[in-house]
């Protein structure tokens, strides 16, 4: 049974009045599902109501946007062109509405960052900011997807990368070195780990997809220390840095860790750096990027200043002398 009856294709005349926003929302839902019934259920409307909205939109645009088949629909070329614009425009409208609602209600700061940084550096520190600013709500979006702060409903980003990959006004919080770390229990109960070659006696924890993180690999560390043929007792692979460090915390092996992300665990004694003189420089640094639409909001400024203070503290812990600079100055 067809989702909608085949619609005759009358001669359509171009119109100049504004397009109905409701019709565009219906169009986006049908285009995403390629199914009128699924779109109507999502929008809590009847199938015939959604169909009427699409027909009205096609009259407004002046061309057919869908090809109707017996049990499915597909986009025409014009429909695909319109969908591209709608997918860009609707999130911006939604973001603007959320910003307006936020400004009329509670003070909120929205942050985007990658999952390992959120878990290992940001979240453990948040309690202090919340204690000092109890009237500011924090929303964290932990994702490896780079968000465009110009259009997204996000106030600031915490990112990792070289200076050349950052926006000009990104603020460098701290750099990065890589160093082997392990739990004190593993080092006490296992064979001695006094020199790099001793790593052959241990399980080594590695990223499961090293191709896109070549700089964060044991093989690179081995090469820098003249151990290109070294093979460990066994390998243990994970997808994320926080998983790798968690495995090390529980004594499952030695991990080549990002020093800023394990500095607190080293300071507390939960992890040990058995080869402190064998650190390896990383091409990555950690950056704060404030969205252009959010930089003047008092709560965002307060959170950004707090992040920069936390960055200074981390630089002291890891022994980094460099001051915070913008990406254009660092490049």
C-alpha cells in the first residue's frame, strides 16, 4: 500500500512570498525518513497532514520535490538541493531559539570536547567551578566530531592539535609529552622496569587504530630510543585514551600516556612514571576556542578564565614553562 497516493504534477508557477517554516520542517522529516508515515509519527501529525504540507511546499517552490513510488518516495534533484540548504538552516534556527531561551532563563555554558579529555581532565576539575559559580549550569558534549562554533549551540571548545590546525584566536592551554606509566602494584609485583629495554617483559597498552595517531604509538617511542625491534610480552588494544589509562590503573599493563591527562594520577600516586627521563615530545597541544556569539556573555567569560587558570596549573604540574598564547602567535 502506498504511503501517499501519487500526486498529479500540475503546471506550477513560481512564487515570491516567504516559504512556510512548518512546511520546511515536514519536508526535512520526510526527506530524512523517505517515508511519509515515519515522518508523520515523528511530528505527531496525521499522514495526510504531512502530505498536504509537502504539496503546499511544492506549490510554493514551483517544482516537485519527491518522486512518489508504491511504497517509498525519493528526492528529486530539486529536493536534494533544497535538503542541503534546509539541513544547514534549521540547526541555526534551533540554536538561535535555544540561545534566546537560555538568555531568558538560567545561565548556561555549553562545551564541546573529545571524550578522553572530558573524562580525564575537565570533569575531575569541574567541582571547583561549580562550587564557585553555583548559578551557572554546565553542559558538556563529548564527541570527536569538530563542531562549528559559528552555528552550533555551543559556547566554547576544548581541542587538541598543532597550532596550524586551530583558529587564529584559539588559546593554547598547555602542550603535551608522552611517557610510559603503570600502576605501582604492577611495578612492585612484576619484573623490574629500570630502562626502556625492560618493557619487553610487560604487556603494553596501545590504541586500537594507530594509523590516525601515529605520534601516540609505542613503535614511535621505541624508534626514538633505539629499540625498533623490541616486542612486548603481549599487546592490549583500546579505542580511547581514557580506556587505555583505566587499564593501566588496574595493573593490566604499561601505557604510553599523554602526560597532561595523567598528571593528577601521577601526583596522587595512582600511577607511576617508571622512566621519567624518557619522555617524548608530542606535536599536539590543548586549546581553548570561544565561540564568536558567546564570548561576551558573562558566564562564558567566567568559565573561559577558569579554564585558563586550570591550564596554568597543569603547565606547572607537567613542568612546562611556556605561557598561554593564541594559535596565530604560536604558529
